[in-house]
């Protein structure tokens, strides 16, 4: 993805949010409910893939298609490393 001043501003704003409540308010204003659901499902899929679950087990847990799982898997394994970085930090904070 090419860096862009508008994206820099967006990411900077997100990084300034300090609580889940602030995130809920910001993202509720920024995104549609469907967009948020899609993004959260993709992260769920990435976490489950990183845990080694099969496509079928993921579909049993998350209401997504095999196409979505495949796209997430491609990004997880050959993308920019964003999913991997986020998942690592989530797991570190869970411990």
C-alpha cells in the first residue's frame, strides 16, 4: 500500500485512541456496521488460522466463506505482516 497523507492521518488518529470505548465511538462514526463486522471476522479468521484450525472448523466458528478464509490466509502467509504483528501483540497481552 502506498503511503498517503490521508491514511497517515487516519492511522495517527487510531493510534491516539486510548480505550475500547473511544474505539467503539470512532469506528461507529467511521464505518458501517457491516464494515466493522467484516473486519472483525477477518481478524478472527486470521487468529484461528494462526492457531492451525482447518477451513471447516473456522467456518463452524465464524460465519465466513471459504473465499474469505482463503484471502485472509494469503495475507497471513504472504502479506505485509500486519496480521502476524497484530496477532502476536494480542497473544502477548492475553498471557
